[in-house]
């Protein structure tokens, strides 16, 4: 499924079947996914040639974005330019984010 982005990542990305399922399960619309990728201010290498893209809460507030953009992160493959998955982000202790254990 082709997916167009502007902002920080001007590219035509593909949405994997896994990512599409996760978006449906988590109530993440294509518009929200596009906003996350366009406005992402944090990019973290997470292994297997993938990067996690997210919008910080501070940036979301400053830009007047829907607060939901800071609740999810998008994992993008550098190799295939595919959106691999969409993760909910959880706050813990010192301000870091991680998946629940």
C-alpha cells in the first residue's frame, strides 16, 4: 500500500501488512500516521536497519497537533522504505519511552 509523506521525510513509503494491521488494531488513521512521519522530531536507530520516528509531546503541543501524535511511534525500514509497524509509546520513570514489559 503506497503512502506519501512530506515534512521531514519527503518520500513515497510502503505500508507493510503488519503495520496496516497494527494501525487498524490501535485506531491509527492514515492521516495520523502521515502527521507522525511529517512532524517527527525524534529519530532513533533500533537495529536491523530500522529507525523509530516519533513526535515529542513538547513538539506536539508547540505545533498545536492532536495529542495522539505523541502517543505513537512509527518503525521505518531504511532498506525497503517500508513502514514496519506502529507502536504505542509509554512514559516511564525519567522521561524515557518504551514498550510495556
